[in-house]
C-alpha cells in the first residue's frame, strides 16, 4: 500500500511539474494569467468551445466516474478501499491526459485549471480528509468541461 501511495504522490508531483512547465514557458504578457491557473478562480468559458481529442474525452469520463464514486464515499456509502480505487483512477486519468492530449495552448491551460480541482480532491482523499469542500469543485469542473470543450459524446450514457 505504501508503494502505491508513493507512486500516486509521484504521479501527482509529475503532473504538477508538467502543468507548471507550460505556464513558465509563456510570454510575459500571459505571465499573470498563468501564475493564477489552478487557484480558486473559475475558469473562463471561451466564446467557442475548444476541440477535444480521444485521450481528453476518455480521461474526463474516468474523472467523472471517479468523482461519482467519491460522492458516494463522502455520503458514507463506500469504504476506504473504494475511495482509494477512485483516487487511483483520478491519478491514472490525469497522467494519461498529460502524456497524450494534444491541445492548443489556450485549451491546454484551461484544462489544467479544471484538472487542478481533481488533483486537490484526490490529495485530500488520499490523506483521509475528503469532504464536500473537495467534492464540490470537482463537480463544478465536470459541469464546466462541456461548456469549455466540444465533446459531442459527453452527455451520452457510457457504453
């Protein structure tokens, strides 16, 4: 279990480092905006939704499933093993999206703002301190996703 925890923490640290790299590389004109990405500010919905790719779509579906599981956990319906499985699903989804998504820089930055909510929720759950305070931002990120990204299959039932 300790090795899984170390791997999960390492995956989140890697994801954090990968998220920081694009922000650090942005021009000075975008520096202020990038410096605040992932904070409590609500991501801006673009005038036209950004295109998605298969890794983004699959990753967001996995995040939605894991968030639903954590919702049941927060209500006391699931045990710690099921919580940990949801956290592992979040870690894997984020790792896969970071490794495989090919988005335009603006869309990538917006995605990072959404993913920060899942990283925070997973961290709290991993620490045994998951509550509505972490769940609600995750649910809000899921609600924002189809407003920000053009994912035609988002509302359709899973196969």
